[in-house]
């Protein structure tokens, strides 16, 4: 199962909370010397951010495309 499949039912605000939580726990893991765990959490947070960005881009394209149709 991919990250995309797991995150399909979540809205943008929930994705932001997931990213924040992952980065926060990564900082704590680093403080406790768990460097590999911290790195995994940062990578996962980055992937979630990429998915969020792709969704926003698709949403903007849909809105811009809809605006063109209405003005034509």
C-alpha cells in the first residue's frame, strides 16, 4: 500500500497536522539519539508534503480550467 492510498481520505488540514506531528517526533527522536528513527520520520513528512502539494496543484488547475470554460 502506498502513501497516496493511505492518505486519500484525509483533507489538507489533516495532512498539515500529520506533517507537524512527524517533524515534532523526529526532533524528539533526535534528542534521544535515535537518529535513524528521526530520519525516517522526516522522509515520511516530506512525502506527505509532496502529496499535499500535488493535490493543491491539481485543485488549482481544476479551478483555473473551470474559470476558462465559464468565460468562453
